[in-house]
C-alpha cells in the first residue's frame, strides 16, 4: 500500500472545491445546533475552574491570608464546575429542538434518494 499516495489524496481532498450537497448542509445544521452549547460549556467550565483554583490558593494561603474567603470562593467554583454538565445538556436539548425539524426533513430527503 502506497502511503504517500494516500496522504497526497487526503491533502488534495482538503483543497478541492466542495460540492454543495445535502450531506454538507446536514452537517452544518448539526453544528449550528450544537455549537452554542459547546462554546458556553467550555467558557463556563474554564471560568469555574479558575475560580476554584483561586479559592484553593487563597485557602492554602498561597496568594493571601484569608482562608475563609478562599473556602467560599473555592466552593463557588466547585459548584460552577458541578452544574456545567447539566447546563450543557439543557442548552444542547434547546439547540436540537430548534433545528430538529430542518434536520429531520433533510435527513429524510437524503435517505429517500
């Protein structure tokens, strides 16, 4: 098997003009339904983890001398990390419900073809 040929074909495929097919449209709709939930989840998760880390640093008196404030801030960050996944699931459900009709219609058209 010629791996150079396979690699060359894979790279050329990336640069070839894309045909505007129904599969591409279906993938775009799927991404449009999922992207807002994903972006929110990553952003909220990163912020919650940073808040948690700040609280841990304060509690261990690495960046300050206020242990109680560090514990409170750490718990807030921990709660944020804990509720991140349920929020993601709700946002994903909303996004899927918003585009469900269009996606199902397009999928049926593709399946009937």
